[in-house]
């Protein structure tokens, strides 16, 4: 989706459906700082709804859901949003931005991705209310 993330070799994605255990579906996300974004799959449409960071220096128990605990308690929030917005699934893409080859601060990369999204859509993703 974003050309800025193509350089990161440690990347992947997983699907989250209502009722899934975030700990289980995110088990292959490495315990490294990075960024992620979320697509909403609903009514035959796919929309980017959130851009976030996996924090630097976080005590990461299970990678992405540590961010969830610190940031929004995402699992209950995701389940509620999925019900309210009639979402079939979420597709979460993640990228490690700090490793042996790259030392990009996740918050910097998040800002770049947010800027690119804003340039195209004139707003931030709908779940990024803090911007």
C-alpha cells in the first residue's frame, strides 16, 4: 500500500475476526519496534482504517497486543467496532522498522504513512482519532 514500507524485509500480515484471540492470530509478529496498519473488510469493501506503531522499548509480551494493551485495549475495541460497523474481518499489516539493517523510529514512519494517507484522502484514517 505505502511505498515507504517496501524497504522493510521483516513484515507480514494476519486476519482478525470477531471472537479471535488477538494473542493467537498475532503470534508470528516479531517482538521488534515497527508500524502497522489495519484494513476493514466489510460489505465487499476494503478500507484502511488505522495506522499505528509498535512502540520502541515496550516490554513486549506478545508483540502487537502489548501495543493493544498500552494504546487502546484494542481487542475489546476492535470487537465493538466490528459489531457497530458490520465488519467481517480486519487485515493487519505489520513492518519491523528497527533491526540490523534499518534504524527508523516507528513514530517517524507512522508520521510518513499518515502524511501519505492525508495527501490522498484529505483526512486521517477513521480510527486515528488522536490526529
